[in-house]
């Protein structure tokens, strides 16, 4: 059979889909490229306009360097092992390792363990595990970093020698002021500091006191070693900063060898220099520390103590904005309080923004990297909406997760005309687009479970509330109504068994239509509009499902209430304890995964239960929890199929805004999440008429059309849209004028060779693209009418499909559009075909038949 294809004029969107993940070119990559003459690999393939950030915003952080194609770029990730890594660290990890890969260099892993009172081996292990995990799939070795894990404590001898050298050169002194006196002498942002009376101690006295500090002769707080720089400096970090302090505590690496420990700001540039770090990439809060880092290395260069460093031992520090995310907290103090107060179950609670929590929840590391890459690198502070992270999770999991059935809140259905205990097996793809994932068998028999929400009981409690009327647009099962069980049969509800106390349905007695097997609609039977998922009752496996949601109810916890703990979301976890049911293939997969983890001899930490993830159809994305056992499966909801958080109408939002300033308590009312809207209903397919057509002044293949899509101007008159379409030479311009066509009206406008296109035409073409036809709409259909898919609930299009997740939804819709053998435009999903229809009948092609999207 000759293959045909519906051509969607994608050029109109102006969107470029990037295969794989990559950072956009930014001021940091430009600086490094100019210094090294190395062409970065893996950046997005567009060249932004003059990147003034590198020269204007970065200021004096751009050091002059002799370009050298032989220079090896070396970065590092240097966390302090005093807590668990969180979303904010994800950006630093991802970018430091990405820069090393871009320029063919290396990235060191270093633990800045200079404060034994706050550090712990637990934190060390978790940090290393998190870094391996977030870089999973990007390295071949057991670890993504260069060589062994570095630790600042391994440089303590050299750092001590550096301190002695600064004393000998007159650039450091022992200060004996109390902590309170030091604060007083330090000055303020607007007033200079005062020199300590101990600043004039002799070099000999300073050396003796420093040796006594090392030998343990003094109590904590008695003395500190300070740099001698400038107490009148406008930069407080240059007002004689502390280099060493006394701490009579054992260190997890060095034991009791030391009772004095270097400050982070002193050890940090020395460690960078010793490791040959070329580019110290860090967040903006370290920008004011950079002059001290440079001072330290400059003073130590003549000593020879940094002899293991590269020829220029002063790494270039370049700062970028930190990652701030709405609807959560990233403060280490607040995260600790969440754990210690019992607000969460621990550091790896799946609601926590820690990397261990996100991993346990089931967030793929690729989704976190994608999120960081889309946030990008700049000097501008931003507060990223949490939904952007969820979109990245959906996009990643949609592409990789197997599909399966899980009934969360089951209602038993007995098929009364089924033949006894006979079982039937249906076969379905594990993934609709990845044939290599294979098939799965779905058993079917006399009893099945369906979702309680897929049955509307007009005669029960919910029907009494609605006065016996089903919800508008409800296409699922009703008493005496029918519905299609996905992949299986159409069933009809004939009888309802109820709980005598609550009157709630506990069992539905139904009959099935044998002729409707596997999506077939027999001749003479009306197409059944609703399709629902199910599991066969005797083979379904009970499991616990943790339905996680956002931990806080507000975007900025604590901002209005003054206490972020009062903004905790009481519905952030809903547990379905052993009451949900999964199809048997899921249980088999889970047991195999748990067995693989239990028998694995790998020490790289790459096997996690959460790596087994599914799209439970019509419910969301779920991953296996670490508390699972072969006989007790637990799944965590990673995210819903669509962002349903805080959907409110404009009037309610306006009222809430007014209430905040009205003298009342100003509490925001959180709306209940709505059910996700499936992809096909999110696209605005509207009837339209082409009013005029002109050739594009700069492109022979393009036509510029004025199209009436039903929009009205302020005066109530028609306001046509400009549509740039690649139809020149395909359809004569004069034949286009007056045609009633299908347009997509909620895609982001895009310039096409200088002309802004604000909609898209839907067309069909043959395989060679020589014959093209626009889809036909009945003439009586008014312009602007929202077209529907027969058998689906009414469309609820997004205002604009502009987010990455929304554009992915559009891509999925395109992949399901076809034309039938009768010339109907149809949407094919799970072997079911849904006609595109209008108020006056179906949408058709004129002559092209059996087309699919290409």
C-alpha cells in the first residue's frame, strides 16, 4: 500500500528540538574558549547575539591569558561534607563536569573538610554517591571525576607551611581579640574597620604563638591567625580575614594530629592551585571573596610551596548565579530542621529537595541535568518555578518509562456473560515508541478492577450531590452505560451491588460485547467514546502507592507567615496502603530488579530500585521505592502526567491578591488539583478561512497568508492572523483563497524569514511531498470553532503551548494524526481511532487516503 503522510508545517513554530541535552553558549564558555582556543563540544548549535556578559558583567574576573591550544581545562566540585547535596548543588555539579567535557578536560572531586565539628562520614558517602548518580550515563569508569577523591585535609601540612610563610613575610599575624571585639573592630559596610592592637606583633612572636597554637598550648578562642591586608578596604573580606583558628577536635581523616584548622577561604585557593585547577567556577556569593583568593596565591607564589601547581597557579574564578527554586527550601539550616522536627522521614524523604530524596522518589538523573541545562548559566539571579523541574521529569520519563496499568482506588467489576474461569491474554507495547522494549501480556477474565473514579454513580451519594446528573463531558462508565476497557472489550454496566451502610458501590455487574475485542467497533454499533484502564482481579498484585506532592503550599515558604514550617502542605503525601493493584508484568519486573540489586557485586552505586519506573497510564509516573520487597511492593509517584498544581481562575487569583492587602490574615486558598488533560485535548485545532495569499518577499518556498481564525479586534471586527506556510509550488495561491481549513492557534508565534507567523495550517501530502492538500472543513462551520476528536472528552486547549513539556505534548499529538481509508482526519491512540469533527461533520482530505504523520 502506498504510504502517504500528513505534513504539519513545523517551520511555523520556529522551534528547534535538540536531541540530547546541552548547555546554551554562555559567558563562561566564551571566556574559556577565547583563552584556550579550544572549540567547546556539546553546546547548543545556535550562536546568541554578542555575549556582553563576558566582558561587561564579569568585570575583573576575566584575566588576560595567552591562548594556548595545549592548555588542559581543569575544573572541580568542592563541597564541604557537612550536609546532604540538594537541588542547588545539582547546578554546580552539572556545570563543572559539563565544562570539563566540553573542553576535553577533567573535573576533580574535592571535599573541603576543614571544619571537623560539622563534618561526618555519612555526609562524605552521600555526597560521593550523589555526584556519581547525577552524572550517571556520562562516564565509563566507576566515577565521573579525575583520579581519586581529593580532600583538603590531605593538604593540611602544606597549608600550615603556607601560613608560616605568610607570617615570615609579614603578611599574617596572631590576633588575641575576643570574637566580640573582632566584630567591633571589623567595621561595617559603610564604615572602615580598626586595626587590632596585636597587629604590630613581631614576626618572631607571631611564629612562637602559632607554634603554640599547633601544639595545643591554648584554649579555643584565645588566638587566631589573621592575614595582614587592609582594615579600611571597602571589601570586608579583605579586612584582615582569619586564616587559622583553634579547635580541639578530632578530624575524621587526620585524627588528633591537628588542633588548629585552616579557614575555608584560606585553604580553598591553595587547594585549587595545588591541584592545577584552571577555572574555579562558583556561585555569586563568592564574588567578593575572589580578591582574597587572588591575594593568597599571589603572596605564596614566590615561596615555592605551590610547586605542584601549574605554571600559573592562580586559577581563574568565574561566578554565576545560584539556583533558586520556588515552592521549596534549600537552606541547610531549614533542611536540617525539617528532618529533626519530624516533618519528613529523613534526608531521603521523596518530598525533600535533596538529591538523595529526588533519587528515591524516582527523578531520573538525566531529568535533573536537563533542568540545570535549561535554567542555564548567567549572572542574573532568578527564582525558577518548580513546575519547570516537573516538566523536565515528565519529558525524560515519557521518553524512557515503560507503560503499565495500575488501579489506585479499585472497584470490582464482574462480567456476568464471561465463560467461567476462562482467561484471555492481551498483548500491548511496553512503550508506544520504543519497539526494543518489547511487549507485555495483560491477562483478562471474569473479574477486573477499574478505578472508582471511572464510574459515576448517578444513583449513589455522588449522584445525590449532583441531582442525578453526571459531570459535563463525562465519557466513562455510568449505570446502564458502556465503556471500552483499553486493549480489551466494551462492557456495559447492568447492576450495582452496594455497601448497605454507605450506599457506595462495591461491585458492578456488567456484560461484555465479544465483537469489540482489541478496539474493534462492529458494524451497526455506535463508537464508544470512553476508554479506561483496568487489571484482571485474580492475577493483579496488591501494592502500596505513595502519592507525593509538593512539600509546601506557597512559592516562598515563610515569606508571609514568618515561619516556613506553617506553610507545609498537609497533603504532600497520601498513602494507598496495599490497596492499589498493578498488572502482573509490573510485579515480575519489580522482583527481577530487586533480585538484581540484591545479587549485584558492583560498588559503583548505580543500581537503585527507583531505576524501575513506569507511566501508570492515565495516572502519572511512578518508581519502585527502596522499602519494597518481593512480597510487598511500594511505588512512589514521581509526578503527575500534567502540571495540576494550584490551578485557579483569574477572578479567584485577583481576590486572593486583594485579600493580602486588606488587613485580614491573607491566607492563600490552595485550589484542588484538576485531573490531567490528555495531549490531544490540549491543542487548539480551529476552523479558519484563508482570506488572501501573497508570495514571501525573501523565500520562494513560502507563502504569506491572511487567515480568519475567528479572532475579534477591539471594535468587534475580524482580526486576521498572518500565517507563513511552505506551500509555494505545492498549491496555486489562487486555489488557497477562500478555503475553509484547520489551523493550530495556540503555538508560540515565530518569525519566518522576517515575517511573524501566528498560527499553523494542517495539510496532507503524499510520500514524495509532491502532492499536498489542506484539510477540509465543512463550509458551514464558523471560523474559530474549536474542533474535537469524536469519542474523547471536549478539548481544553492550553492558552499557549510554549513550555518544553507542552511542546512535547504537541509532538506526541502529531505522531498520532492520520487520515483514514475514507479520508477522515483521525487521531490514533492505543489502537483506537478518533475522528476529528466539527459541528457540521468530520474533517477530511480531498483525495489523499491512509496518511500518517511523518
